[in-house]
């Protein structure tokens, strides 16, 4: 049973978190993290007033970490302690413990990059983007749309039958909404999706569909699974891990040269243990194309359509949703899959004016140009304060570089760590690298507009932030591993997008009895994806958890025999999901916050080696928790 006594299938993987969780919990206590306390309840030291005169939270060292950083800076410095070379073992991409897993006969084996595969993957992405631009399979004429006709259900509700199936409206056509609609359609429901974007323009490059999400999709519709795997690039066939961005350390805690490995792990071992497929990366428009084609009937998705408000008709009679253009839509259920700034969430929890906003990611984000992004960055700060979202403290630059990475055959995912920033890169398939540069600074910042003197202001900044060996270094004199600039220089100014990163507390952080019993649902309305559990990208689980949400939502709604049962079924859905997503959300946020002080922790004698060892030991346990076949 879940924490509210609802029957659930036992899941042994929930116990696997214990050892890894204990390690991370110990680190969290040392660090002084305050992960999920709402901003309004935090102590004054965690609040900052931005230039826009609104309250927001900044990621910074505080508690024991702040004390240790100050103590270290005040101690006499010895150049002798910092002299020497890094350990040669830390320069090896594939250590024995990783190679042993990758060499297993049941593990996927790396097929070297080749021109045929590169062109196939790139052409598929271009074809999918063209389909989206042409509105292929989208609803263009809604005159005959089923959802425009009031259902006229009598008080007390109606029976759900094969001839009169459950009807579901989905707000948001990103990954969460598409999967939720596919899951509901697979159970015989009639679905409609309302997406606010004018087209499915790609934003942020390909998406990692990890093993747990692939299993959810496989259980929803085997055809979807087959198409996604065929279109994707396997990333579980190489090493992943953390590197130090620049030379760091001392003889007492260990010396690390720029680009040395700190932690290395594989993702296929835990997946094989759970009997799950290997993680793949697939272009966002290709994922959308596959879901729209095989997940539900043609004309299911109506673009340029934002659910602005809704009315619960009560007594099993469903809902009436009002779109931004005034159009009315009627159904039994409304699912809010409209992102971190969810308008449905705003209405569901009565957050007041200004708490809902235009999404700068997912399906909508690709349609935003630099001028719109500058405006949106400032507006988002105001929206976040109303919506009770936490600013992570990081602004993020992202691009998909059409470049064959120098380490592509050995490494699929790596993070270069620094004190005030870090650089993430992952194989995007088709000899492309998706990268993210996360830099710690206040929310709402924007880049200068291009000028004749500096036509590429984003590239100019990033080249300074990640200045390579021999260049004199960044503003703090740190000379970064050249791999960061390898990818930055392979990207164009127009391809680089910037946005501030926000997450939020799980919806369990409340004293509202209704929300404790039914965290993500009320009446015939429920939330899924970023609308209910936005998380930092460190674990790559945001879209994966949204996929699990969609599967579970379809399973629960598939049991409805009468519309009067919908509120209880949606409440059971949210109770079954909230604990798992809260744990994963917490790990993602804790991981991001710990990275702020990673350079400090690893250079403290005794504590530094212990910190790295615990991080290395905890990763398989965290992955075992993530990669479960039951959710």
C-alpha cells in the first residue's frame, strides 16, 4: 500500500536506495542543504533581492560549506602542496570496473560512428522538423472536433463503455502531454491535446530516453518503443561521469589535472539487472513525430491553443476548459501537462494572477528567438515568485554542436566541474554533441545584443568563462580542459539558447489536507510532468519521470467504469507517483547544489577522498532506484 493505504504492487527497488541515499544524505548534512523548503519559509540568508525588485533564491555556499570555504581561504597557502602531477589512472576513460560491464555479452556493444548512420540520424531529424513546420497530422480545422460539443451528462455522472469511452483533454503537447495522451488512447479513451506553440520547433536538442522511460513507453504501446529505439542512438554503451574542469587539489587530498576523471560509471549495468532496455538519445522533433503518428489518431493535437481556465461541472459531469482564444472544450478529465509554469496548476491550486506563464522549453521553447528570450527572462522572475518555483541559481546556455567529439567512442556523458559553473556534454547522435554550460548568477540576466564590435556576445562570454589551458584562464585564473571550448567553438551564435533554470518543491510540502490526500489532482483535473515535479537536469530524469507519469495516469484512468469515480482514481494516481518523483527531484536538486561546492569538498584532506568515494559508490544505487520496471 502507499502512504495513504491505497493498494500498490510491491516494488523491491524502493529499498535499493538505502545505501546510496545514506551516502548522499550524509553529504547533504555536511553541506547544509535546504533543498525543498519553500522560499517563503527559508531563513533570510537564503533570500536575495534581484534588480527587478522581486524575491528569489540563489544557490550559494552556506552553513558548514561557507565556513570551510572561508577557513580554507584564510589559511596560509603552500605552493609545494599544490605541485605535482595528477594520478595517471584518472586520465583513463574506461577503467576496469566499467569495461567489465560494457564487455558483458548481454550489453549493447559500441558500433563506431560512420557516415551512413550520421546522415540517417540527421536526415530523420530534418524530416521530422519539416513535418512539424507543415503541421502534419495536426488539427487545422476543428469544426467537427468532438470536444466542442457539450457532453450534457446528468447529475451523478455516466457509465463508461466501449461505445461511450472516457474523454480526456490534455493541456500541453510536450513530451509529458504526448505520452499521457498515448497512454490514455491505448486504454480506449478519446483524447485531445492543446499545445500553445505555433509549431513543434526543436528546443535544446535531443532527449535522453533512459531505461525506465523506455520500459514505460514499451508498456504503453510496443510500436512506439520500437520506433523510438530504431530512431535513437544508444548511449549506455560507453562511460559516463564527472571530471574536474581545471587543475585542482593538493598532495594531502589528491592532485587532479584539468580534465581528470573524478567519478566514472556505466548506466547499462543497473538496466540489465532490472531487465530494462539500454538508454537511447533521440531528437526532440523525431520523438514528437513518432508519438503523433503512432500514439493516437490524426488531428488529435490542436496548436496555438493554451488552456486558460476551466470549470469543474461537478457530480461526475466532467469539465469545461476555456482556451486563450475563447474556445470551449468539454470532456470528462483535464490533464495539466503544460510545464513548469502550468496554467492548469495555477487554477488547480488557486495561485493567483501571474503564476502561469509561457513555457520557455518543451514544444514551445523552440519558437522563441533571442529578443523574446530576453523579455521572457525578466518576466519569468516575476512568474516564479507567484508560482512558488525555486530559482536554482544557474543560468544555462545550451546548443547542439554538429561536431564529432574527440572522445566520442569512449564517453557518452560527462560533466566538467568548477566552483561557479560547470559544463555538461552528451552524445546527441549523428556526430553531434549536446552541451549545457551552467553558470551561477542571479535570475533574469540577459546577454548584450549583437553589435559590429561583438556580433557574437554569447560565444564571447562562453569563450571567456571556459578559457582553455595556455590562455591565462577565466576571471579566476582557472584554465579549463579544452574539451569545453571544442564544443563551444563548434556551435554558432544562433544555435546557442539561454534560460534560467527553475525547479520546485514536491507538492507534499503543504498543510492543505486536500493536497496531502491528492497531491496532484482535484476533482476531474490532474497534473503530470514539470507541472507537478520540475527538476534540475543533473540526472536527466525530467522527461523520464513525465513518461512514467503518463503511463501511470493511463493505467489508473483505464480502471474507470463510471465518471463519479474519476476524482478518487486521479487522487490514487498522484499518491502512487509523488513519493518516487519527490525522491528523484530531491537527488537532482541536491546534486546541483553539491556541485556548487564540489571543488571545495574534494580538496579537503581525508574528507575530499571520502567525498569522492561516496559519490562513486552511491551512483550504482541511485541508478538502480531510477531504473525500475515498476512505477
